[in-house]
C-alpha cells in the first residue's frame, strides 16, 4: 500500500489512532497495579474473616504471582498462533469473571483459586499488550510509550489504594474486603469496552500471509502516512528460531535474567520498605507509611521524566546500566551504615525510584523490540514469566533474609544489581531508533534439517 509518502511499518509520525491503541493496551498494567493495592487493603478484612495464619497470608499474596507465571507462558504461544487481539480480550474477560466470583467466596481455598486466576489473566495480558504497542507505534515513539506503561501501573496502585480507603470509610473490614476486591470489575469493564475498537496488528497479519487485511488496518491507523512493508517483515519464523539463532537466544536469556533480577530486588524492597524503615529507624508505622507514599510519588515523576526525555535520547542501555550501578552502591551503603537514618532513607529512596521509576520501563521497551514478530509473543511470555518468578522469590525470601541478617540481605541485593550491570554491558544490544523492519531482516532463516533418503 502506498498513500502519501512511502516508508516502512514503524516509520512516520504517531497518529491519534495509534496513540489510542497504545493507551488502551497499557491499561492492562493499570489493572495490575490496581489489583495489588486492593488486595493489600482487603487483607485487613480477609485475615480475621478466614482466620488466616501468617504462612497462609504469605501464600495468598504469592498466588497472583504464580498465576502470572502460568498466564505469561500460556499467552505467549497463543498470541503468536491466534493473534494479539483474541488474547487481548480473553484475558480481560477472565479478569472480569474473577471479580464477579469474589461475591460468592466463602472459604480460603476458593479465595486462593481466584487469586491464582487473577494472576493468570494479568500475566497473559502483559506480553500481549507489549506486543500490540510495539507493533503499532512508530519507532521514534515506541520507547517512550512502552516505558511510560510503568506509570499506568503506579496509577492503578494509587487508585486502588484510594478506593480501598473509600470503602473502609463506610464499611467495617469484615464486610469491606469483598467489595474492595469486587471493585476491580469497574475498571475491567471499562478496559473491555475500549478494547473493542483495537484491530489486529498489521505485523502479525503479515506473518500469517494475510496481506490484504494488514493493509486495511494500516489504512485505518494512518490514512496519509507511510505504510509500506520491508521485504522481511512478517516472515513466519517458528519458535525453534529462538533456540537455533545465537543472537536471539542470547537476547532471550539476557532479558529473562535481567527482568528476574529487577523484580527480585524491586518486589522485596517495594513491598517491605515500610517494615524495614520501621525496624531500622522508627517505631511509628504511620511515619514508615508516609515514607512509602513519598517514594511512590517520586517513582511516578522518575517514570515520566525517563519516558518522555531520556529513553529515546540516550537509549535503553544507559537507562539500565547507570541506575543498576547506583542501586548496587546504594544497597552497599545501607548494608554498611544501617544505623544512619540519612543513609538508609536515601539508599532506599534511590533503590525504589531507580528500579521502579526507570529500569522497569526500560524492560517494557527493550524486551519487546528485540524479537521478530512471529515469536515476539513467546519471547515476551518467557521473559515476563521469569520476571514474575523473580517477584515471587523476592516476596517470599526477603523477609526471611532480613530477619536473619539485614546487612547480608542488602549485600545480596547489591550483588544481584551488579550482575545486571555486567550482563547488560556485555550482552544487551542498543535498540534506540532502530526499525523493527531492520531487526527482523537481521535474523537469518533457520537452517532446515537435512532430508533423509528412503531405502538407503
């Protein structure tokens, strides 16, 4: 198709239609953040209602992470096989069903199952949504829009916290917890309605040989822009290419380990910061919570700054290397001077803001750009599952490590941050302002297995 000027799929300027599609896709991250914070509030009523032990409370908190791992691994192959759009809707329908079923929950077992299914829905949505944004948005805006997705997550967390406070203001905890969890149905339905107008991505359609449908979508999203396809766009590469091609396998392993480490550090620090501050510095729970609120506000600011002004100017490697190194140094300082209030507060602030405000958004961009269309869903599913496994381990292990030795728990996290620095420096390529067309063309066709002759 050639209308106006001729170019390639990810060149040209961002149109309002493309921006709409990107925002609607990233609203899945809003629901992820919303769900986490409403659970934190609902636990105030769930624990006494079902008489949960501390072990059961911890297990309940990890059920969603376990579901995310399963959801990511399932959705990756499905989104490459059947398209981004069907999975895009199905995972939100599953989320809606879980929100409705919470009305009839009457046992801890039922609640555990629902939390697992919530995780499956969220885990399935992340690789699918990232693939949609990556394949619809021009290269000059892709990094910014994917990175700012972390702001959607934080926004969901803030709204979820406010909704929980509002419900608690009018209800006793024994009744409020059910309504808090049920409240997720409202943003979920809104997302479903908005997603009705999102078409299948033209890149996936090309990969299936559906050129006419691809051109129709391109006319819709950019009627006067550049829409011609490069020769190698949409090649039907199989999953085996991820294992046979050294550069793709290296990218998959690097992104998976990078994301797992970032989530291990981030989940432990983010969830238990008030506990650590209260243990090391102040007996006041309110003061510890205040510190958490301030830090989350700084995370939002850092995400906006990095998304709008840094990631497309300086690239992905800088936004991963420099913050990871500072996090490592900050955690070493906290480990060696845990009795100094200023060191602890500054160290924790830097760790949380840099991790959640800068590095997370970098993965959202980087992990999506490194893989060809035909296997992007599966690659994102695998790396996202690795990240959620890191979150699960972080949530489970950090309180145990901290109870054993605060100093060594921080030194372990610092060591992991420097592992990320070394791995990124040696293995991770820069993708700033690189066309997806060029990235796909650089992947050679897998060598077919030699045919065997029948009958000798």
